[in-house]
C-alpha cells in the first residue's frame, strides 16, 4: 500500500506573505523568538527560512521603502518585502488578497520622485539616491494600486525630519542613550522618534521585540523629563505593555522600571487615579521581588501616599506614609529618605488642618528615575 506523504506547498510570493503574516500574528502572543518555530512546523519549513523571510519583511537596512509605509489598495493590509531565490524583490500584502506582486524598485523610484518633488528639504545633501528611505517623514501611508506607479499618498499634516533612516532599532537605541548621557535630550528624542514613526502606540498592537519597546520607554522618559507628559503617555503605556509581554515577568527589573515611568507620567499628566493604580501594582511587584521592607518598596509606598493625598484622600495617605516611615526607621534606621518622608507627613498634617483654599505643596519627584 503506498505511503501517504504531505504535500509541500510551492514557495510563491503569496505563500511567503502568508507565512510572514502568520508569524507576526503568533509573535504578538508568543514572542518573536518562539513564533518562527511554531509557524515553520505548521508550514513544513525550517525555522531559519521563516526567520529570514520575517527579517527581510521587517528590515530597515537596504529596504526599498521603510517597513510599514505601504498598504494594499484592494484589501488595506500592510505590504511586505518579499524576495525568493532566482527572482527580484516584490511587495505583496500579508496575507495576500490574491493581487499581483508589485516590483519593489518600481515603488521605490516612484516614492523617491514624489519626495524629491514635494519635500526635497527633508532629504540631506548627497542622499538623493536614498530619498525613499526618508518617506516616513512627510508621508503617513502609501496605498498601492495595480502597479508600482499607481500610488495614493496620505501626507502628514506636519512633515517630520527623519534621523538615520537606515539604522536598525538596536543601533538607534544605543545612539539615543549616548545622546541622553551627554545631556542632549533633544537629539535623543529625534533619533528615537524617527525610528518609531511607523508605530501607532494607541493601536493596541504590541512591540515585537525588546529593542523597540525599550526605545518607546526611553522616548517616554525623555519626553516626560522635557515637560510634556501628554506626549509621553502613549509611549509609556505602549512600551510598558510591550516589555511586560515580551519579558513575561512583572517582577523583572526592566518591567518594573517601565511601570515606574508609566506611573510618573500619569501623575505628571494629572491622571491621579491611574497613577495610584500603577504605584499600587509597583508596590506589589517590588514586594514580590525584593520583599515588603526593601528600599524600592518603601519608596514607592511613600510616593503612593503623596499621590493619594494630592487626589484628596488625606486620611489613608497619612496612615500609609506613617506606616512607611515606621518600617523605614526599623529596617533602614539611618537612611536619608526618612527625613524627607517625615517632612512630607508633617506638611500633610499642617495643610490638612490649615485654612481652606490652600492646597498642600509636597515636593516629591515625578521624574521616571524616582519612585
């Protein structure tokens, strides 16, 4: 009796697009390390092949146009870069709606021509051959019709200058960290923002890699420090959500640091209920990781007490801060934070019993590095 064998699908552009789309969908649940193995098994491929196809679809370096720029006019799905052995490079929606793949160079040349015609000032001198790589600065989206020249362009209301369009996210993050360390926050923000132009932090989609989530958190931190909590908040929420998902442990020090930034951002934006919720979660995670009397736990409890007081919950705030001071004196008797907490508690008591119409002024740090 003949042996039944599994039919291996042909490697067509549509098949590659299906595999890439399935991998990215799986990555949102299981992470980008596990997803290629799962998809490879179900599609009878090697994990290395799937990883290569996904990497090419997401790569910034040597991409004809920036990833995330193109959408199919027929199905509205994002179009990805596909290259198979013995053929050129094409763009196709993922998964494919059945349309014909469009030559990548044709789209690149058309996008470059439009940018050089309408926004030539956004392309640095000597970089005209790379004009298409600067497309995310002036362009929100390019919808691709039947051919590479049938393009429907959605322009940004305000064009943005793109810094280092060919940098991968890890390089971009490292450069931004250097700028921040050199006290050049504006440069760091430009570098990070340029790399995140393809991301909508309010969309509900998660970061697929830790470098991108970390870049979002650093952008949130620098934007908050520069005095714009409203602009920082979407990035703080998105970056924290991504790191929590990717690192899979709320007590991970990096996830806790991201939650601290999110809490501080909510507080600076005046969202005191959300800030209190974040600080309460952070206390729980600190307690689980370091213990109930560790310095990070006690510092966060003190900050929560101040937030509760600012939100009008005077009595619970005073009780929490008094307990925190007692624990601090017992476990860390000579720590300088005790004096600051005691002064804050005194101000709570004096303002609570003072004349009406005089809100308390409690000087505590809302910067991301402090609890």
